[in-house]
C-alpha cells in the first residue's frame, strides 16, 4: 500500500528540516568563530614573540654599547694613572673617536677640579665640584674605588645625559677621576629610530623616568608612573615589571580609547644602573 501524505504531515516535515538546517548553520557559524579566534590567538602569540625578540635585540645592543664605553673609560683611567700630563690629551682623543658615542671626556684632579678633557671647547677647565656642592659622586667613586654611573640629569646644552665616573689610582694614591658623559639622545638616534612607524619604543630607568623614545610622545625626563597616574592599571603593571628588571610581554588599552596595545619589554643592566626597553604595537598590526 502506498502511504498517504497529508498537508499537516508536510508542514511538520518542513519545520523539522528548517530546524535541522538552522542547527547545522549555527554549529558551522560557531565553529568558524571559534576557529577564527584560535587563529587570531596563535597569530597574536607569534607577533608578541617577535616583539620580545626585537626588544631583546635592542636591549642587547644598548647594553653592549654602554658597557663597552664604560670599559674604555676604565682602561683610560688605568692608563693615565702614570702618564705624564702632556701625553694624556692624545689618549682622550683616541678614546673619544674610538667610542663613537661619548659626548665629552674630562679629568677631575684629586681636589675635585676639572683640569683637562676632550673636546677642548666643551671642557669647563677650572670648575670646582666642591664650590658648587657637586662632589657627591666624585667622592663615591673615590671612596669605593670603582666605577659609578649616575642617574640621568639635564645637560647645560639641553637634553638628558648620564655620566661614568672612573677613579684614577696610582698604587694606593688617589689621583682623580676620569669622567665621561653620554647623551641619551645619541642612544635614541642610534638604537630607537629605524622601526615601523606604528611601533613605539621607549626606555625607562629603575625609577620609572623616561630616558628616550622613538617618538615625541615620550618626553625624556618625565616620570612614566606619574603620567599614567593610576588611570591605566594594565600599563602600570607593565611599568612596574620593567622597573624590577623583568622580561616579558603584556597588553593594555590606550587611555580613553578601546585600542589594544601589545608590549614586550627587556632589561638593560649597566653596572649600578637598571634600565628597561619596551616595544609597543597596536593589536591591529597582528596579521591573521
């Protein structure tokens, strides 16, 4: 017997087909969304890994640059301890041009007075540290008998600089200090400028002071913690990790916007100083 299909049965069959098709489409859509999220997550992990490698590369370059210049000044300090005064300036000139990063080299005698240096036009010969109450670091290098690096300070010519103080001893007799100044703008020009325009690179010290950056957004000398001022806890968390010398990645949202920023950071260890570099990119840079 041939089964008979009624109009009512056809309606139920059609409804069942529609429900099944809807479920299938929904499952496919959900699977597609999930797959897309997984792909984006993998792409973001790969991107942040590349960011971290870049931050390591930059931090290594800066660290080697700073440490090599410090060694050069220490070698100079050791060499001039028994060198006649008339033969010292050629040694200064040789170190100055060999370093390609030192702004000025000075010699401060045992009384705290600047007596010579190079370039000659930038040396305040006769300047007495004690008369200007600026002998603290001089005495620190003398008494500890080892090289000391200062916190960043404002140069008379403008911009920030750091100084390397290396004591000069002839046996047990203190002869003075060899001092070198490095401008932070030179570090920025050398290491932070050749990157994608959407990337931001900046360096902070262990106190959260901005030392230099790849854009005008980061004002050298400002305290990054103060600029955040508790308004961006995710960025503040990254900054705290940087100040502690950690290495890693993180993200935050740009203040007053929903733009997500991805950051990777690596430490720069330089004698008694601890700096940190960060590479920051918008999440839109992640290719999927």
